[in-house]
């Protein structure tokens, strides 16, 4: 018998039907994959759930799974808010995502190879040269350099959203040093500890095999002539916001976690200093940005890099994962060319949607943009950090007229995209002590090696914890959820 | 044929001991169609070992990593090199003036020479100066570049000493004086805004015949002239590069080819001296 004042977890759930809800369909019925889970959770009282939630939080804190927000004056360690209600992705749906992200990562890899070799895509007139020359992440030192196996982006983080049409769209490709994978694994662990019973009802893929696959990928790109490679993870140090992840990955791969000062280059070979002398290092998973890798080649004042590392890399004596210079391909401007890039190198149609981009430099696009500003986001192509962006449905008539004027003055400078809406997922909100709809995205992790590819079956579902907010970054107060991929 | 001996030396003293340091010299002449490096020898104080490597732009570097404390470090490099006479350059008679300008408008050309067509921090012209020197399309590109060489030479007065190599063009144009790198940065900047690829060259100048130059390393430029190839120009002396110019490396500007990069943790007073000697027998 339940007490009469029993309050279900979902009793005050307010579904906005204009948003795509991952759990409820348009008629507010629970979607099939969530039914069992929904029944279990809805059977709990709020009080029990609050208890459980507090325990999970304490567990994260005690394990030191925290991050720092840099611009915070006190630079406090915070735990990444974790939600005990998992997100479920059906096996069929996942199969498409997996194919789609692999296709994208391979196309990006081919693009980077081309940019640092013959530049055929530019010569074919498909991507403007200015986009590459003006990119701060274009490293001319990488010209005509052939990384082992031809792989540049060994590790990619692809950010996806589900729009109100129920389809996945790629928002961003992260192929420099994408982070977040350790949270995926710890979210799973935390959920297993708190609610192990729920796992009995679903057949889901593991996420704890990430590290072994990462190590295999690293070993697959070992330098020529090396039999059993020595791999390391290099970190900027304990003050880096992702230090927890660096140490987690090194530990679970069973390899050394090093800083720049632990390494030395001699005669173009890389060594790590150990108590028994120098030990040659063959593959480095570097969590240091390009500019800081080697003060003799890049930023002179980098104290976290290794002098001479780039020459060792260039000579093929050590492999860097990811390769330097990948950032040229993950910028906002290149993103808009992804459908062309996929077609050019793979001869395929994109499996995952790109948010459609209208280039105001093209007359037909310009006409469409001018007629549909109220439904579009207009962005300048060359500004970062959200400057100069106009969101059509929030503008007054007078403002729309102003935006039109500005575009017409210099059409080349503007692109426009449809206004995207992120799907929502029931999320426990501490302040209200109930479940509410919150916007979510999904970061997937893809590994490319020599004759090997791997997509982590799961991912980081990030949640915008402020009501109505679309920004899911942890630095902006975002949280996360365990993400279940069901076996087919 | 000219047989050169080049000696590069540097002596550095520090008030307090330096515990660890890295030195990367880029002073070794390259071997190319007009010069042939016969031998090179290097020496450094305190039994420090010398390593050779290739930098990100494929030029030879010489490295020292000191691991014991020192107050004084000397480094010496001696090169023997053969240099051939460079014949006078005239426009390729098989191509018309129009062919020149057509060639630089081709997309493949713009892509292949991209690195030497865009402004860098040190070759960025202030807005007011962009139209300082415009090429006359009625003349061959070669003739325009020769005029540019003279124009830069006339505009800037050579003044060694006080300045550094990483002066912005805004300052150079205001002062109208500078060292060889300033001449070259201005020269390259103007060639590039006129859509002609130009690169910074670092090397040695044999100071015969009353040329400007100094006892340190020298800079000149190379311009890619369609249907001719890369041609050396020395705006600091208003001549084309000849057998007196011994090339070490090239880049987009000075920052791509400084003769020395140092990483060290030193405090207190310090003094560095550099000297270059270039001698030849014909």
C-alpha cells in the first residue's frame, strides 16, 4: 500500500508539445523503448529519489570527478551534474548514427590529407582557399608530411542534436582534443551503483571498452620499425580542467601519464625520463594544443611542451595522436562545406544531416534569406564567440529591415541557417524536486586507426539545466546523463 | 666558381648560472642550383653535444641541449661552399606581358603559392599603404619587381644596430629606416598585394664592393616570376641576388627563419655577441 500523499516522479511533468521529447510522443504517450524504465521510475517516491540522487553526487565528489570553470574567480572544483534517468537510443537508430559519424570522420581525414598535400578540393573550386589560409589552426609545417597510416583525426568527438523533426543533425565536429569520454564511463558506473536493478530490464552495450580500443588505435599507428610500441598520455598538468580524464585514460590503458618536463628529445627520438634512465616513447596521445607541443617549432614560451618534439614527429620516430594541424578542418566555416567534402572524397551522400547553410554570396540563397529572415539565424562567417548573430524569430520588423540592409551591404560576409531546436529529455531538477523537460545533445566518440575504426556505443548526453536554455556546455551550467545504446 | 668560407660565431655570458637550455641554430647554407655546401663543422663550449635536425619547413638546424650549469657558452660553425655565378635575368621571350598576368590569376597558381601570397604579421601593410606601389600591367612582372626593388631601396635608409628584426611595417614606414629584414618585409608585402608570390630569405652576404650588410646574418627576398621561377632580389642593396648571396633558408617572414631560437631559464645580466665572416677565393 502506498501512502495517500505519494507523489510520482512524473506527476508534475509539463510536456511542451512543440518540442521533440525523447520519452513522450506528441500524444504524451511513453515511447516504447522507455516504457519499462518509465514504469520503474514512476513507481518511486520523490523522497527516495532525492536520497539516491544525493548519494550519487557524493560518490562523484569523493572520486574526484570534478571540473573547473576557468573564468570563475575562485576556480572551484565542481562536480559535473549527473542525472539518474538515462537516455535510451534504440539499436536501429544507433546503427545510423554510427555509420554517419564514421563517414564524417573519414571524410574529414581525407580532407585534412588533401589540405596538407595537393589541395585538390580547393583547386576544384569547391572550398575557397581563403578559408584555409585565414584559419589559425592551419599548420604549414604539416605540408607534405605523411602521418602513419594516413590518419590525422584518430580521435573525434561529433556533436549531434535531434531537431523537432525527429532527425539527427551534426552541430560540430571536434577533432583537436575532444574531451568528455571519461564522464561517459563514470556516468555508467554511477548509475550501476545507484540503480543496478534497472539494468536487468534492458540489453545495452558496454562503454567501458573505450580505453582498450583507444590503446589498440594508438598501437596501430606506431612508427615504422617498432615492434611493441611504448605509448604515453601527455597532459598539461593537474591544473588543466580535463586532468581527471587524462589520468583516467592513462590508468585504464595501463600506460604512463606524463608532462612535458618528463620527456626529452635526443637526435630526433623521444624519450621519457624514468628512474632507470631514458626510455624511448613511440606513440603519444597528446592532450596539449598544437601551439604548445614544441617551443622550438611553435609558441616559444610554451612551458608544457617538449623542445624538438615536432622534428621527432616529422622524422617518423614518434606518432602524435591526433596529428598536429587537424584544427583546420573543424572550424565553423569548414562545417558548412561538409556535404561537399563527403561527396568529393567518398562519393557518398551524407548519412547525418548538416544544418543547412545558405551562403548569401550565392544569389538564389540570398533571395531566400532575405524573404525568410524571421525563420533563420543569420551569422557573419568570420566572427567567433556568437558576435553579430541575429535570431530571426526574436527580431522586430524594424530589426529585420536592419539585418537585411546589413546583409545587402556585404552578402559575402553572411550565412544563414534554419533555427534548430534541440530535443528535450526528462531531467531531475533539484530546485523543483521533480522531473522537467530539458534540452539535450549527444557527443559521440569515434576512433580511426590503421585498418581499424571504432565508435563508442553510447556517448555523452549533455543537458542544459536552465529551463529553455539551449547551451549544454559544462562551463555554462550543463549536466549529463548516462546514454544507453540498446543491442539490436 | 667562387669558393667561400663562412664562419658564424656567438658568445654568450650570464651573470648567474644557467641550469638548462636549448639552442636551435639555423645557420647552415642550403645546397641549391647555384650553391653547393662542401663541408660544415661545429663546435660548442663545455663538451655539450651537438645534434642536427630538420625543422618544420625542411631547413637544417643545429641543436644544443645544455644539461650542466654554465655562465658562458660559445658556439662556432664553419662552412665551405662553392657558389656559381648567376647570369643576368631577362623576361622569358616566349611569353608576353599578358601571359604574366594571366598566370597569376589561375586558381592553381594561387593555391600552390598561397603561403607566399598572404600577409603575415610582419608583412602586413597598414591600410593607407596598400596602394603605395602598384604594378603597371603594361610591363612584365619582372620589370615591375625590379622597379619595386629600387623603390624600397630609395625609401628606406639602412641603419644597423638599435632595431630588432620583428619590426612592424607601420613603424618601418614611419621611420623610413631599418635593417635588411625591414627592407625585405616591405618588399614582400608589396609584391604580395600585387598578387606576386614573395618570400623572405635568410643567409649570408659577402661584403665586397661596398655593399650594405653587416657582421650578422643578412636578409633578402625571392619572388616567383611566372615562366621564370624564383628570382632573388636584394632591396637593401638595390640589386638582384648574385654570387655574393649565400642562402640558408626561406619563409613567409623573419619569424619562419630566425638564425637562433633559444629556450632558457636565466636571470640577471646577460650579454650576447654574434659575428659572421664571409671570405672567398675565385
